C-alpha cells in the first residue's frame, strides 16, 4: 500500500527508498531527473518482472513524468516529484505526486488512441501519451489534494521473472 507523506522541499537532497518490493524516488521536475528516475525504477524491478513488463513500466512512467515536467510545471520553477512503486503479485502499483498546476477540470484527459496513418511521414509527433497510459495500465486515477496532484495507476505484470527464457 502506498502511504501519503508530504513532499520534501526543493533544498532537500534526493531521497531514495529501496526496500523489498518498494521503490521511492524524490526528484526535481527536470528532463534529466526524469531520465534518471526511469532508469532507477526499471532497474529496481528488472529481475522481478519480464522484459516486456519492464518496457511497459518505463513507457507509462515516461509519459506520466514527462507530462508533469512539460505541463504541471510549465510556467513554474521545477518543483518536487515523488515517485513511488510497490510490487504486488499482479501489478506494479505506481503513484506520482507533484506540486504543479492541477489538471484542467481536475480530471484526466480522455484522449482516444489516434489512427495510425499509412505513411510514416503523416504520423503525428505528439498526442499519444494519455491514450498509451490508459491502454497499458489499470486503476488509473487522478486527484488534487492539499495543492498536490496525485496520479495513481497499476502496471499489470506477468508471473515470469525478467531472467526467464521461457
């Protein structure tokens, strides 16, 4: 179960927790810090999940965390992001908390998956993020509480480990 604790201040050093089937990483909403968080999160669970599940985790976290940087803190100084992941038998339970601006209408975007054009040159560069997150996760939820955005979702995992060859 993911617990709720206050975000640390911008002057606190990065915080990392790696205990059992848990991962926590606090960082500033900056592109390089997102890349580092992705690397750490995937590495933390790489030996416990399949390569495909690790790819899904990385993709969903990348989309969500890049949205925090690009939209949540768009007109603000980069602020804190608290990423927590707990592994259960069925899923990686992810929670992202930030102090950026709220989602428009205090709700998740309901953007459908785009049609894939016949020619690659016609492929749109953006607009895939929320559709991918919705497609690849379960239990997707958003709330705004105490001036913080809280995004939660589960990345389903298979029962094979990343080192299995079957």
